[in-house]
């Protein structure tokens, strides 16, 4: 069993990088943030507090995200759910429920897990820990291109999310002990993927 933990701020490219690294290594890709997005989506749709329902949801992560038997991969990527997920993830009761489920899933098999607190909280004993980041403007530009929206709007929202993630009381966004910090500003996608894959194959490469 091997766990590769990739943490970092919004727009750092964690999802695309982690998915590619998993494919190259033959590991299973795990977007842990999708679980918080599912909780946020369910809370919005049901009009119930996130903490009250987080432990009862059946979330199946993978290439597609399934919530209570329904594919919600596209629904959880809307701006409304993204904003709600950031708030939901700051709730200690929600985090307790979701972290427990994430640890259960990661206990078996080989994973490339990406999120905000994989190396610090969910899997502190992960064999390889990476903190992937980039300049705020670069992150906003990438995210805007992905969502096909204005970069200035994304940058403004991103600053709010960054501050919330970095200053929350429970599991604040920060590089894990022993994590290799990779600033992808100016790096090509293959370069980033290759660097992380090399860390897995040869931990001394970092």
C-alpha cells in the first residue's frame, strides 16, 4: 500500500496533476475535495445543515463522483457549490466525518490523494507528500480558463478561499512536515507530473 498526498491551494492544478500521476504509476486517483463538495451540494439541495448529514451520505470518489447512487461530477463543480464547499470544509463536525471515511478508503491499495490536508491530517504517514502551489495570478488564470469565466472574478473569489483555508481553526492549509513544495509557476504540466512520479519511484529525488 502506497499513498501519495498532494495538497495545495485552489487552482494549483492538483486535480489534473494527481490524475496524471495516478495514471502513470498505476495508482487510484482520489479527489478528497470532491467529498466536501458532495456534502455542500447535499446541504444546499436539502436545506439541511452540512454537519447533520455529512456522516450519512454515501460518497463514491473516483474518475466520476457518485453521491447516494447519482453521478454528481458536474454539479459539484459549479461556483455556488465551490463556495459552499469551502465553508463546509471549515466545519469541524463535517471534517471529522469526512476524514474518518477518507482514512478508511486509503487504508487499502495504492492512491494518489489530493486535497487541502491529506499530508497534515488525513494521511500524515503517506510515503510521499507534496505541496503543490503557484502564483495567485497564475492559479486564477488556469481556473478561469477551465471554467471559462473572467480571471479577475476568479482571483477575487480565490483570495477569499485562500484566506479561509489558511486561517481556519481546524486543519488549516499548510505544507505537511516532510512535504516537497513544488511551485508550478513557469513549469510545464509534464514537468510537474514527472517530478512527482520521480519522488514516488525514488523518494531521495526530492
